[in-house]
């Protein structure tokens, strides 16, 4: 199952992480997820995506730099790999 999340602008403080959630109908807690990161995501950030509840995906971005980073509105790709 392939989808995307169009997220608004957000700020990630220095040495901190921020999470946003997005609905993904049909995603289950035991499903694996392949993340599609924006090509121009700031190099100071690393991220993870996971199914955090039934039909909900959490996108977590962590900033490892000494300064805050503004993430402009971007589209994140999400591929759910169903477990059977």
C-alpha cells in the first residue's frame, strides 16, 4: 500500500526530536513501513517512520545540530508492507 503525507512547515529545536502523525487507512501495528524522505531534507535531520496505532503513521525528525532547523512544507512518501 503506497501513500503520501503532505505536512505543513515545522520547526525542530537544536538537539531535539519532533513528531507528526498522519492517517494511513489500513496500516496495522505489525506492518513494516518503507519511508520516502524528501530529497531536500536538511542534512542536520534524521528521521524514522512507524505505524503508531491502527491506521496512523508517526513521522519523527531529530535534529543533531546546535541550531534549530525549519522544515518547510513537504511531501513524505509512505509504503506499508502488510504482514500476514
